[in-house]
């Protein structure tokens, strides 16, 4: 990394501290990007639209070598996302893609930290089928999967959101 060349990096934050880190980076004059999306949240007495981080626990910073340590010293920052022992550089195109996706209000974006492939053995983590294991059969669009459940010598295929399953 050259001293004056700026690159995008992903930074881990403490749980639910993304907006606090954003404010602190803004105060320090460090270029950053916290992708937010509007979600309808349900409380016992009301529903409300709130801005939530697209990728919980992450914020992106565009920095040069001199700001690298300043970011790490920022309150509620845990570390840089690393790849092969070094802070991973995020290509500009990927940041631009996230921005474009969020500008298109017709897209419903769901982020999963797991990489699923056909044939993976998965477990249902939420809903009435919690605890049932099965084999990933096929993807249905970007956010739904079909799982083959083999209980009682029957084969049942169900469609579930990605956030309701985990790879075993």
C-alpha cells in the first residue's frame, strides 16, 4: 500500500455499534460508508420504519496508510476484516454495487454470512421446523432455498429464508 493511495477496507464493530462508529469516523474526518436499509419493525404496540445496517457488525472505510491505526483506535472498532493475514482491500466496484442495490428501492436485500451450495447438509434454526436437518436441494432466487427433509422415510421439500437455516 502506498502512503497516499486510498483503499476501501471493511471494519468489524462491536455489536450494534455501527452508527456510533460512523459518527466517530465522521468526527475524525475519515471517509467511511455504512450501508443502511429501511426495515419495518414490529413492536407490541406499533410498527415503525427504521434504518438498520445492511451488514450487521461492519462499516467500510476508505483510508491511506496513515489513517490505518487511527481507525483501529476508534471507539467500538474491533478489527479489520482480514484475508490471508492482511486487512482485506475491498474493490471500489463492490462498494459501488452495494450503493446501487440500496438506491433501487424495489430490491429486497437479505445478507447471509454463510455460503450455501447444493448438497450442503443444513439445519433449520427458526420457525415450526426448528432442529430438523436436511440436504440443500436448490436455490430459489437469492433469498430462499428448498431443503429436502428425510424424516420417517418421507421426502418433504420446503422453502425457507436463508436466515432460518445454517450449514452443518
